[in-house]
C-alpha cells in the first residue's frame, strides 16, 4: 500500500524538555492509524507539527512521497490535512453552512456561493452518511452532530488526511458507534485517519495499525488485529498493567450523604439541576454517568459548597449542610471541608491547584490552617515538606520532587497531587470529578486503585465520569443524568452500555 504521511527523524525541544526525539514512522493511505502514549509522550506535539502549529527543530515530513514544508495550519489545509480538535471550533449562533463557509467565502456574489456550497454540502452528507441539516443553527445540535459538522468542514475543504484528537470524549456510546461507522466509511473511500486517544478499547475497535510513543520516541508499532490491549499498554508504560483491580465485597455502611429534591437554577431561571434525590453510603462508590454539560459539574459544585442550590436539602451523616439563608457561597467550601467533605474538581488547574506554586504548597491548599503545619501563626516549611514527601510516595507522583512547580507536572501527576491532598484530610465524603480525564493508562491504574482502597476503608465516594469503562471498573451504583435530571439508576451488576447510553440521551430503555 502507498504511504499517505511519513515522519523522518522529527525532533522538537522546548527548553530542556525533548518533546519529540528522532521520531520516524509511516501511515498507510486509506487506513485508520492510532497514535497512543502516556501524558508527555510527545504524540500531541507531533500532530501539532503535522498540522503546522509547531515547527520541527529537525527532520522531515513527506505527504504522498513528496517532502513538504508545513509552516502553518493554512499550509496544512492546502496540503489536504485537517484536524478535529477535542474542543470544537464552531460559532454557536451561525448555521452549519455558515460555519463551514467561514473564512472560505471566496469572491463573487455571496448568495450564489452559499447556494452552490449548500448543494455541494448536501452531496457530501449523502456520500458519507453525515446526517446534518446545513440550515440548522449549531446551538440547536447535539454534541455528536456538532462533531459531524467539524468533520464536514474538513471534507468540504478537501482534506484527505484527518487528525482526530480524543474524538469520543463528549459522546454517548451510541454517538461513538455512529462516529466509528463514519470513519470506517471515510477509510473505505480512500481517506486516511489519524486517531489520537488514550482509550485502548477504541484503538482495537477502530484502527488498522497503532504507533506507540514513550518519552518523545517511538517504542513500537503494531497491527491491531495481531496484537492486544495488554501488549500495547506494556509498550506505553514499560510494565504490565493490572486489568482487574482487587476490591473488597460490597458491604455499605450507614448513610453519609442524603440529597433530597435538589434544584439549581441559573440567572435566566433555567433548571441546571431538577429535583435530584439520592443517597450515598459509607464504603460505596456512586458514579454519575452522562454526557458533559448535563448537570454533573453543577451537582459536584453544590455538594462541595461552591454554589448555592435553589431548593432542596443536603445532609451529611444526619447533619444538615448550612447553606440556607446565605446569599452567596463565600466561605461554604471551607465549612463543608471542616464537616468532612473533600473535593477533587473536574478542572484541576482552575479549581484544584495553583500551578505557579510548588507541589509542596499545593498539598496543603485548604488545609493551611491546620496545627499540623503551623507553629503559632506561622507555617513551618519542614512540616509541610514532610507531609508532601509522604503523599508523593503514597500516590506515586512523578517526578518525586516536592519543590517542583506543580504546573510542570503532567496532567496525570497533577491529578495525583489533588487526590493525595483531598484524601489526606480523612474525609467522610469524597467528591471526584472526571478522575482520569486526560490521564495516561499508568496513572489511571494508580488512581483507580487508590479510589477502591478508600471505598474499602469505608469512605463514601461520589464519582462523576464520562468514561463508561471507568464507571464499570469502580462503581457500586450508577446514576445517569440528562438535562439536569436523574434518568435512571443501576446496580453495578446491571451495567449495560446500551441502556446507559439511552439514559444519557434522555431515552427510557
């Protein structure tokens, strides 16, 4: 088979960090090629070089056997390379057609060009089974349909090589299946797909071949039909991954959290949380499943004291949480923390860490007034350092340097710092938002093991996750949310991807 893209000894360095080092591999035309690796492995940097965001320090790129210079995304598009980003680049109050034409209006009578573009767009939709109305407002479309619009943009502009960065992060299982069918059709019609993902199940469900990167270098390349998840995982992290983590038998204790008729409305009166009621017991992991943006984030923020609910009652071990009478949430997170609620937020950099501060200081955020870290009114660096060293070891934070600025750690290790700090407060209730978002497979294993240990030790855990494999691995009970409501509840043994997917879409199975 002919080669669509070939990398020859690509190297890229940022300061002292070698993001890519002599990377060489080829991608066959008309194939779906996966690129996987731990956080910091260099895969995103390499794709950014291919798409013109970065320039390589050395090395060459070939397209269809010809050496090319790609100095910008405009160059990449001109060479037939398109990229679908994890966060969509669409204008919500424009139609599908307007979004696709944006920046490519060309010369001549605009109305005539739009009419011709719509005819061509409908032809592309029919050819590739992309069910999108060109006249629909983007804001009215589901997440899956918006992603199809992003793909349509690339096809409309003549892309023959499509790069997809974590394309299923915000999709239901049904939308994921639909996307995979579209990508297979693209491949069968001669287009080349490059898939960046940390989900090995997607690699083996979709790709023909996968390149594995570690520490900026290629460490292996395999045909997926003749390999296994375990083999690729070993290449990614250099050791064996435990596919099934041990957990004690499910033996929940007393009620820890009780949520009754919880509501939250925005300034326009729209219900972000609509009459939620549920209970979480000691020694239980209750997972909240759903597509991002359906109220899960707001639920955790209310439970952590970051937002005031509009109505409802919250009790922790029988004690009512004191939000009634307040006009804003100032001070509530600290009060809730003292009552025994810990929170590892969805956005670790925005809400969980101060990236300019050291790992050591980040391990005591929210706990800096504890006598264990002070002498009189002053913090004692030696005590904080000893605390940080202990947490770094317990959670396998790498590099194990408490003085390092936390912003210099990979996403997975930043997440470990947040979890280590929250767990060290010995909470009764632990709230965890997207525990392993953007985290490599080795760190996922560490984080999952720690959460199960906490569950086995009797801590009540509320876990919000869009990863159904993560929910399958951790949950004792599953609540599914859609449009701010709980649409279903399942016990762990009732786990069913199709059923959960329908509930995530607001459809009762």
